[in-house]
C-alpha cells in the first residue's frame, strides 16, 4: 500500500508540474493505478498478449466507458 501511495503521489505531482489542476492530477494518477492493477490481473490470467497489450486494453475500455451513453432507464412510477 505504501508503494502504491508513493507511485500515485509521484504521478500526480508530475502532472501538477505540467499544469494539471490538483484534483484532476489526483484523479488521473488514481485512475492510472487502477488501470495498471486491472491490466496486471488480466495479464496473470492470460500472459500471451503481454502486459502492454492488457494495459492498452484497460485504457481503451476506460475511454469507451467514459464516452458511452448510459441506457435510458424507465422512471419509477409513483
């Protein structure tokens, strides 16, 4: 956990030094770490494509998720 916090803080600080706002830098660093962890888990299950391919897929999935329009939900009747 300490290593995770150190790496996340380092990435966030590097982003801040490039002019990214504090909140956005933290969000990006935490999201990047989560994507990395997800990719490592996928890689452990299927090592053939390589970690880089799994990491690219994780970010592609995040990108698709963030641009997807959520399905319309029926409003509950009162």
